[in-house]
């Protein structure tokens, strides 16, 4: 089961039962490419998008995973879902979000690898990356990177398909120093898990840092 499907299950388990709301997965790159012009949006009324990277869809709210982990959007859920669920159902929904979206539970559900060891390695690498870039990431950025990169390492270990990054040649040329910093910061992670983080995936790490 891919990361998106696992996340979908966590969200479905958080919603009160018997609601006329579906949780669906959709490809991030397709969203970037087609935006609102996909037939998908003719068939569904989209309440919001939940994920690790914001596709910046005009008129559609985005909830980052890290905001759910640090409980930063619970009040906004009232606005997003007020036309679909009752006050009592909203209370249940929020309680389930608090329980199901703790960092430890997310990690246990999203990866088949030892979550504690993986998170320890990734957190150390992110600390190294901040030092090399001379930046201090916000808590939101750190949590987002924790989830995104831990899932990335699992994909590389299990040899699942890597992400496609638009204009990768241009990115590799313009951000060569950033790519080098990531490779240095994550060298221990790469060695421990026997993987190599490709430039396409570094592009998505760059997107996180750029929006820090």
C-alpha cells in the first residue's frame, strides 16, 4: 500500500461513521499539471486537499499533514466541514484527528521500516541540512519534512517508483549547491538504508525549504 493510500485510511478512520464524505487519493503531479481542468472536479465537490505538498489549487483549501500533527488547523476544520457534519460529529472528528495524527502514530502507519530508528536518522539529517544551509526551519517545515522524507526512504528501500519533478534539468543546474548540501546532510541515511536520494526527490525537499 502506497503512502497516499495509508494516509487515506488514517483520514477515513478519523471521520465519524456514516457521513456522505469520501476520502480519495489523487496524483500530485497531475494536480500541478491540470489544476481545475481535470474531469475529476466535475464529478466531486472537493472540501479540501490534505497532503505533504501544496498543489496551490485556486479556490480549494489545503491542509498540510504537519498542521494536523501539531494541531494547527483544528479550528479551521469547523469552517471546512460545517456544511457536512453536525457539531457532535465535529467534536468526534477533532478527537480522532488528535489521536490518529500524532507523529508516532503517523510514522507507525506510514512506514514498514522501524519508525523510531528512521525518524531518528531523518531528524539528524535535517539538523545537518539546516546547518549547511545556514537556516532554521519552522516546526511546520520540520514536521512536514519528517513525514515526507521518511516515506521517501521507504519508497527507495522498497524500490517503488520515484516522483517526477518538472524541469529537473533546470533545477539541477540552478540549485546545484542545494543538491550538494542535501547529499552531504543525508549521507548517513543513504549509507544506513543502502539508498541514493535522486535529484527529482531533492526537488521536493527544495520546495519545502523554499516555503519555510
